[in-house]
């Protein structure tokens, strides 16, 4: 009796072990590629519960989620012979689990190596300025090249981003000097444009004053008013104003001498004559 019980226990244990080895559970984002005696049984299986034949079948788990893969930093010589350290990151996902298992041994390592080679080739075809300013175009170019290479493996590269471009110290200094010189050039151009506009306005103002001399005298008087507001012990008169004052004094002096030189009768006669003419 004890022998029968022992046999039943052994059978139960063997059944449990067999079921444990024959049952596989795949998550929603996983698929299984089943090989029976080295041959593909069917397409990708899963998700859920999957039964296999122990010791006969082998099943490979493949994740369908997007994988983030950093591309190691490497020294690259650009088209204008500048050595830079460039690192990037690539995002890919498996779309055909069967091909990802049968077409290549290690998808991640293969994509990593080919991404490094592609990054080096693409950056080497562009100048440093293009690498710094046209990163979106470079990212798209690298992704397109990787897509062509990885498509037979059942993998697509969804995104490639240049993460860091490290410049030599000498190049950083040269670029800083170039940027400073560019800012100084813009400042000088703006200042020169301002001087040109001011000169044009002054020329226009001088033309107006030449046509209307009294405007210059009014401007001089306004300047004196502005100066007199402050408590200054010395006031400098503009030369045109001084000449105008001198001419005015000379005119008044001549008129006074003329009035004194004429006799009174002549003045009366002139007045009478003028009255007759009016009448």
C-alpha cells in the first residue's frame, strides 16, 4: 500500500514539474518565438498563457516596447578638420519578433555598433557649424540610415538625438572671440547708422535755417534760455548771435547819427511833403 502511495506522489510531482516546464506566461508587451527541434513552429505567440513541449521546444521572449539605447561618445573629425566628441541616444522597437530572433543574434549590440558607425559617417560629412546648428537634419539623416539597416531585422528606429557635442578648449575660445567680434561689429554698424541719420537731420535743419535766418536767431535765444536756467557764473554766447547783436548795434548807431546830422527844417519839410503825398 505504501508503495502505491509513493508511486502516486512521484507521479503527481512529475506532473507538476512537467506543467511548470510546459507553461509560459507572456505579458501584454511580450511575444514568444517558439522553435521545436530547431524549426519555427508558427508565428509570434502571446500574450497570455502558452504551452510548450519540455525538452523539445525552445521559446524566446521578445519585448515590443521602445528601447532607449545610448550611443557612446566618440571622437569624430568634421569636414572642416575639427575634432569633436559626439554622443547620442537612439530609440528603437521590435515590430517583427520572428525576424528579430531568426535574422540576427543580438539586436541591441548590432544596433549599437551600426549606430556608432553611422554617427561617425554623418558627422564627418558636415562642418562644425552644421553639426551645431542643424542637429534636427542630422538626427533625421542618421535615423533614415539606421532604418534601412535594421528593417531586415524586424526593428525600426523611431528617433535619434544628438545628446552632446564636446568642442576642444581652443575651439571654444575661438568661437567666443568670434561671437564677441560679431557683437562689436553690430554695435558699430548701429552707431554708424545713428550718426548718419543724425547728420541727415542736421543737414535738413541747416537748410531750413539758411532759408529762414530768423529761425537760427530764435534757436540761439532758446539755447540762452536753457543755459540761464542753471546757476552758471559764465555764459558762452554763440558766434552767430554775437555777430547778429553787433550788426544790430551798428544799425542803431547809424540811424542815430543820421537823425542827428539832418536839420530840423529838413525833417519838417520831409514830413510835410509826405503829408501832401498822402493827401
